[in-house]
C-alpha cells in the first residue's frame, strides 16, 4: 500500500486534519523517513515528508532536540488532491470557514463554492467536486494549501510546554521556515511552511 493510500485511509478513518496521532502511533524517522534525521523526528502513520524539504526538517528537528531533549512529531506532510479534498469537505461539513482558514483565499473560495453547489447531491458528489477543483488548481500551479506543493509539514504541539513552543518558533524562523500557529484549532498543531 502506498503512503498516499495509507494517508487517505487515516483520513477516512476519522483522524483529525493534521493527523494528530496518539503518542504510540508514530513511525520513527529511521523507519521510512530520512535516516539523516537520526531519530530527531517521527511521523504519524501514513505521513509523507516531502523529499524537497527533508534535509531542512531534519536540521530543524536536530536543533530542537539539542535545545529541548525532545523529538518533533510530524502529524501531516504531503497531501494529494484527494486527501486535501477530504479534509476540506470534513471542515466544510462541520461549518468551518475555509476561506478564513486558508491563506490562498481565492483557491479556498473556489473549493467552498464547489461544495455549496454539490452538497445537495450528497457527500460523494461533493467530494468529487472538491477533488476536481483542487486537481485543476494544482495543475495550474495554484495551491489552496502548501501541503499540496510538498512544502509543508504539521508538528504536534500538545506535548510541548510554552518554552518549548517558543524555542520551536525561534529555531524555525532562524531557518527561514514560516510557522503558522494552529494550536487553538480543533486539531492543535504548528504548520511549518518551507516554501513561500
């Protein structure tokens, strides 16, 4: 089974959007991610760490471990359009304002509009409509989420205290990695953007 298939199964099984896994549900970086990470980060099941950012993530995780003694837990990484559509559909179904929640407002608005038009036809039709919109956006180089560009990961923050959270933000900023604090959402995490 491919990483994408596993990620989709995790999503369909009802996992939170950022893949927040229980403490025992992580895969050590050396079990499929970069061996150069040396155990400084682990991944939730099915999470793909984008190869283009793997070295930078490993370096950030190593610096974080040196500063805190803790590894990072990566709860989400590369997303395929089908996975992004499923996550956004779930958010729309629970009443989230996806236009407000995503930086790319026009792309998010197009997804929300597709949902509004297709939801009467049922969940499967709505999912197909969202997937089609997101695939078209990706083909045009327009990404509703940096996860689709293979330029972002989410880091679990529930087990980090205030000092450790500040250290992570400082270390990321020093390396040109933008941190979006999503610790107050229904799936608390830090979204790390490696691309602008």
